C-alpha cells in the first residue's frame, strides 16, 4: 500500500486534462448498457475490455483529480499497520491502540502486532465525523436558544 504521506495534489495540467477527460467519459457512460466495454489506447491502438464498474470508478477519479483533490486507491479489505491507521485518523499511534483495546475499532493480532482493516478505520472515521457534526449542530441550537446570536 502506498504511504499516505506520498499522496500529492495534482498539477494544474493534470487537473485540466482530468476535467476534459471526465466530461467526455461521463457523457459516454450515460450511453453504455453492457456490464463490460472495450476501450482503445490511441498511442498503441490496443483494445482493452474493462468492466463498466471500473470505468465508473475512473470517472470518479478524473472528477476528483480535476477538482485538485489528491487520490489514493486502497482495496477495501487491505490491512493496515497501527501507524498507518493513526495517520489516516490524524491521531497518535498510542491513541489508536487505546481505541483498538477499547473495542471501538476491530483488529487482529499477528504475534505482537495489531492489524486493522482499512474499511474499519474508514467506517470509524465516518462515524466520528457524523458525531462531531451532530454535536456542532446541538451547540449552535443551544447558543441560538440562549440568545447568543441576538444583537
């Protein structure tokens, strides 16, 4: 797995090419009906059969790249080290280990080493973000009710 610190933002040239390619691919995808399709590499005239789901994923990648967002593709069942998981969550490795030991994120142990699945870390991150958003909304409602926004 590529190290999360190696991911870089696309250049302006890459963004422009991605946006142009995304628009063309998105228009083409609307007309496709089969589960696989064939694409041709212009430089080599080589034809490749690709599942429609892979082409749809490529469209998402092109859209994000065109928006200047860095991209990383990780197979869902990928196991991560505790250090990589901590980096993904933006916390220290000891804090992540504490979360694991408290049962907040499932893990397996191989000898002395803990391994966590990417999908479990991503799920925990989504859950935490949703909880944070709910708390912020509650705080804002409380502030409004107490008159803190009145002038």
